[in-house]
C-alpha cells in the first residue's frame, strides 16, 4: 500500500443521517436505520473489503472529503491514523483518512496536518450518534498511521482465518459468541 492508500467502499456519504450497512450474505448495502438524533456523518464512512474487525463487521473507515459520493462507490483513501473506539463494549476501531484523489487534501500526510476542530467534530459525532439508543460509545484516543496500518493487517488476517464461517448464514453471530466467550475483542 503505497503511501498508506487503501480502497474503501462507501456505505454512508458525508452529511447523511441514514446508516447504511454492507451485508456479506446478500452482497448488498441496505438501510440499517436512520440515526435517532439530529446527527449526520462528518465524512464519507465505509469499510475495507476482506477485513474482519472485533465487532463482527469489516474494518470501518471515515474519510474527509470535499463532496459526498454514493453508497457502494469504491474510493482511494490515504490513511492518516485511527480512532480507538469501544462501541457497546466491543472494540470497534475506525481508520481515518482523506480522499487520496482529491487535491484539496494533498498536504494531509499525518494526523498533525488535520485541523484539531475537524478531529474534535468527528470524535463528538461518534460519542453522540448512539446516545438516544442508550448505547455507550467510548473513545480511547487517536492512533498513528502506523498503528492504523497494523490494525488493517490484523483485520485482513482475521478475515482470512474466519472467512469460510463468516460468509455462511448465522456465521457472524456464531463467531461473535465464540469471541465473547473467550473474551476476545472486548473493550
């Protein structure tokens, strides 16, 4: 991955309050829910194909963008770091970056290049977006690009290990129960 550029599949365009989610069994992006509050995604939100994070879904990515795209669109994202999140007790790390093909972000090479207010806004979104669902989200800081790329590597390896079971109906629930029993992926 030259210059930490990865492929992300967009699930949720910037500015949307609709929570779309990819389903590995149907190979579709479907509406999961409309956010309960007056919140909207502060960047393009999606996933890295062929990865598996501890929440039982592909590894999430949120990316700064000038103009929103559409669900299902593949984009190149330059990873600058990660957001270390715990969602309902499960480790749910988010990779963070910028559109690699948008010249407006050419000067963004690491987290320090991103204005603090933008990072605060993204952090605030994730801390609030499930509040009306009575679900707790914690953020344990930001990780460097190196930490983010290590997380990506681990999620790719996890996908390879579990992909045969994961892609079967009910496989995700079975794997999640196994992990919970073993104390894996718990925050």
